[in-house]
C-alpha cells in the first residue's frame, strides 16, 4: 500500500479556505495602489540634469481639484473629483518621500491631458559646477610659436 494517499476532505476544505484567504488578502493589500475609478496610481520618475520630473496620471480630474503639500521631505498629492449622481466623490491621495538633495522649495507643477507633471530641481549645493584651475598656462601656444 505504499504510494497511496488517503483523500481527506477536511484537509481539502482547509486548503481551499487558506487559498481564498490568500486571494482576499492580496486584493486588500493591493487596494491602496488603486484609485476609485480602477486606474493604476503608478507614477513615473525621470532624472534630468537639473533635477527630477515626476509624472502622475490623473485622468478625469480637474486641475483645480488637485492640491499639493510639501512638509519636510514629504510631498503629498490630494485630489477630490465630485462625481455626478454618485454620493462618494473620486478621491486620490499619494505621498512621496523626496530625497534631501532635491529642493522642495522650488517645486513646480503643471497639468496637461490628465497628466500631472512635477518638476523638482536639485539643490544648488549638489549641482555640479566647473572649477577653474589657477596657474596653468597654455603650453601648446608657447610650443607652437
């Protein structure tokens, strides 16, 4: 009788329950990364020579209903769009931890075609700068003469 396993209905029921629990937990854990409209709240960050550009998709949201807050090194985006015929308005909120080398005091924002674009410049202290070296003469010009 080796190799035969007995079917145990109780274990199968508990395995099924654990799998359903796992699926529900996965759904609820992923829920904060979704908007009420079902759109992904993912954003795209691009580094430029002058700082960072953050693109946040906000389709169907009027720019007048979008509010930005900067506190410390945290940037928070809040949007609330009233929906016609629906008691609950569409709400969106996301916070970003901005690195210390970016200047939140000089942030700029624009909204176009459902895309919120944030431009966060580098602080002046971390921008690369050219340093002149004193005391070097142009030896090529002297040698050619």
